[in-house]
C-alpha cells in the first residue's frame, strides 16, 4: 500500500489541498471523558448537537461501517484581501467566497473516485465539519499538527487558517504517525486577546462567550455585557487567529473559491445598514454565511453599528 498512499497524497495536492495525512481508523475513546466534561459544564451553549451521542461520534465505524483508513486533508483559507472600508461590519475570513463545505466535499469526492480506480473494491465517505466526526482529533492522528491554545489545529507550515476534510475509506493504507509535539509553549496571546474571555486554559472554548458562536449559532439575544466587546464582528471572529504567531508568515490560499466577493469588499457602512433581504440573498446564498438568516444577520449589523456611523 506504499504506492497507493503516495498516489493518494499526490492527488490530494493536485486537487489543491495544502495538507494530507492518513490515520488508522479506530474508536477515539480517550476523548470521551474530555468531551463529556466540556458538555457537562455547558460550554457547548446552544449547540446541543455536539453533545448528542458522543460515544458514536468517536467511532467512525458507526458512520461508515468497515472503515479502515481516515485520509485527513487541510485546505487553506487565509486571505490578505479584506473588506476595504473602515468602520464596516466584519465577517470572518472563513466565510469569504464559496461555502467551504461544498468546495471540500467536491474535492474529496474526486479523490474518492481516484481511490476507486486504484482499488476496485474501495469505497468511502467524504465528510466535513457538519458530519458527526471530530475532525481535530483526526487531524492530530494523521500527523497534520497540534491543537493550539485557541482550540484550533495548527500546522507548522500552514498555520491555523485551514479547513479540515476527511475521507473515510474501507481499505488499509500506510499510516502517518500521530502528531505529539506542542509548539504553543508558554504563549497565551490568543487567550489574552480574546475580547470576551471565551478561551479556556484547557484548549477548549466557552461557546456561550465566543463571538463566533454568538453571531452564527445563537438564535436568541446577545447578552448586554458581550455587545461592547464585539467590535464590528457580525459573522464569526478571527481575533485569536490574527494574534497567533504561527499565522504570521502564512501564504495566501491558492483556491479562487475563497476569494472575497468584490461586491462585499467594496461595501460601505450605509450599504450594510440598508441591506435588503434580496441583496443579502444575492451576496451570501453560495457562501458559508447562508447558515444565518437575514433577520439574524441584520440583528448583528444593528448591534455593531452605532447611530453615529
């Protein structure tokens, strides 16, 4: 399987993936106490789906019976192209361009078709973060990097601005060694820079305080004490990423799908304030921002734009 594994990694690179590693499929039982403790303390906030059937989440064989290998990929979304006007509402870099779920799934399905040509008995399943698979532990298992203090996976070369996609396969491959090092050291920049103090000391996030969660997953009102700390963030938050030293020299992504729409980049404050439902649909239907509805998004815009703007 040496040759097959090498060919799969070469194909992944050809498809635009920046990272690719292979892990042996198994039940990640050692993570169960960790996840249960996080859920028991209510750190998941309103994301009840994360804490549902944790034991099943940790066993990829339930999602795809017969799985033997986990091909774990990383796709950079870092961009130096930003919104051009000052004082406008800010959206997270990960929401630039086309919805990453669609981009990654398409690439993984092409990769699966390639694997099937190599092995007639091969079958698999492509998953991104919407599936019940803990992508961060699998990225570590496949040797892609370590979990930073901000809870996000970090790779020495690619930094932390990358999406994780996984291809579950029913064939055996040559497996990479799990990543065991931790290069965060004593650095606490992400923790100390989080506007709301949402980053815990055990590399987890208190979702009830996290601006990303509050502007995306949260369907209720945002707590009054959080609002002054939001800055101009209306969809997601990149603050912990922006201060991370491992992101200092990251190269811009090579994927045209993740380029910020010029119409959005050029928008001024008044255009954000007066955005109609039709305009919202036109701008964001194909992006990850379709996860929020127009009413919720405009609530966020109204919160961050003071009357004097």
